[in-house]
C-alpha cells in the first residue's frame, strides 16, 4: 500500500487541529466558570494583571490562558502595549449568556461524553442502550443552556410564524405540548411571548423536570406552564392545538409511536412542529463541521438513549428530511412539509 505524502500531511493537520480544539474547550470552560470572559466584555484593552484582578485569579495562570485565547482567535492581542481585548463579536459568542450564539455551555456536553467514555465503550461491545438520565450530570446543564439560546433567537420570531395558522391560535389562546422539554426553556420562551396560551412540558428525565419547574417558578409562569414526567408514547393529556418536538424525536426508541400518540392528542386542526438537527438525506451530503458534531454526539447520546427504549429504532441525529417524512407517513399524517431550514435545524410541520 502506497501512502500519498500530501494526503497524509493534510490528515495530520486535521488531527492536530482537532487535538488543539479539544484542549481549547477546557480553556473555554474555565473562562466561563471563572468569569474571565465576562470581565473582558466591553472593558476595552487590559493587561493580564488587570484581568487577574477583575476575575480574582492568579496572574500567571491568567496570562497563559490569554495566550491560548489569542492563539485560538477568541481574543485580540496588542503587542505594542501587551494588552488584550474582546471584540463585540467575541463577546456575543463567549461572554453574553443570553446571546443566540453563546457557545461555552456546549462544552459541557463534550465533557460529559469524555466522562462517559468507559461506559460508551462497553455499549459498543454489548449493543445495549444508555438512558438519558444515566449520563454524567454535565450533559443536562450543557444541553439546556446551549439550546435555550438557540431557541431564544429563532423560536418565536422565525419558526412559529412559519407554521400555517399557528401564530394566530397562540395569540388567541392555545394549548401547547412540549415533548422532550428538558429544563423547560422552550415552553417558557413561548409562554412569555403568548400570554393567552397554556403550555405543558413532558420529559422522561425526572431531574430535568425538576429543573423545568424551578425555572417556571423563577419566571413567574407556573399558572400557565406545567411539567410532568411521562413518556412520549403514553402521556395522557389531549386536545392540544400545537405539539412540539424540540431536537428529541431522533432520541426516542419509537419515534413512529411518539408521532402516532401525538396525532391522537391533537385537537381538531392541530399541528405538530418537529425541530430536528439539520441534515441532508445521504451521508455523502453531510461531510461538514455541523454534521461532524451531530454524528459524534449522536453516537454516544442519541443512539444510546434510543437503544435503551422499546423498539430501539436508533434513528440518529442526522436522519434528514426524507426519513422524517416517512416516519410521519407511517404514523398516519396526511400533511407534512418543511417550514424552515437553517444551517443547524430543520423545522417541519405535520397535521393528521
């Protein structure tokens, strides 16, 4: 077998870049945890000593951390006076926890995957599944924080208006189910925007439902937002004008059963909104950084949970519109369409 030196060097470069990215993730997590990014946001130029004082950290560690951030192009360095600065764009990505493009919380997910590596290796051998609630706790907070900001920037202003007739129902007063609600951020965002509507979040993970209830109480929305621990295929309530699946259908062991149960729980004329990670229909069409992240996380998180449940379809996070359409058809829906596509999500609409 002959080796192409150019291809080899390209692959080595990719592998080294990935190794650097993994180490940078630890630095990003520390920057978030220690308040280093927040101390720099909007503060202009500062020395490492000034940042250390602001964040109450040791200067030598801070100086080395700053080097990692400059090398990653996450911060700007001014060699003439040896100061560091955060641009407004960098602040949106690294310091503003309410920004729709805030990224540091996502590294909690990667950390949880490393924490669970030994168990994942065992699953590869046995073919067994791993329920969502049995992963390392850093997973739940990371997923909730990352998706909250994504939904904050898109759900109310873009995704809901793209559905046929749904916005008018929400403004007049609708009943909404949020399947796989997690920490409840999607329900709370909709409740804040539509004060005449009521929202009911459902999730199989009791710890996430506890967090969702606490978030609703903190937001003062408990009169219109409720949560329960239940399965997507057996929850009892009916008569919903809108049923939402936010980045969760592919995690379920029986996605067809979940869609079929949702159809039975809809009010006449009701709509199912499915939000899924963006993917094209074929693997060869998904060779890009977004799919790379989704395939990787799906291996140990999404497929693992699905394989822990009855049916165990293990659809995966890169199903694509074509496969999702077939699920809706099998579940008995007469209407299916793509309402919105973004670089990160597919927003799909179904009606019985």
